[in-house]
C-alpha cells in the first residue's frame, strides 16, 4: 500500500512540474530581440512586468504570449512570469 501511495505522489509531482514547463511555452520558437529600453526581451519562464517585455513567438498566428502572476516558492510569493501558449 505504501509503495502504491508513493508512486501516486511521485507521478502527481512529476506531472505538476513537467506540465508547468509545457504550459509555459518551452519549445515554442521565439524572436529574441532587443527592446527600445536597451534590454533583451524575456523568454518563457523568465520574469517580466509588462507584455511589451515578452519575446514574441515566431508564428504569432498560432501562439501567443504574455505576463502572468505565478507562485514561486523560491521567491516566497507571487511573481510575474512570461507564459506562451
């Protein structure tokens, strides 16, 4: 019984961690460009404060991107992260 419960917990954690990366737009090609303020745009998973700071997907007709508040245990609270779909 303990082995089955341990496996279920492992699978749930794996799905949560890997699924979060897939939903964040990893694997979608983005245009990595310099912004008007001189900084480089933010790739999926990076911190951002506005949608204008996000790198645009190569195929904007099929994919979109933007900033969304997500929980970060490392930072101890909610942070803005670039997400692409």
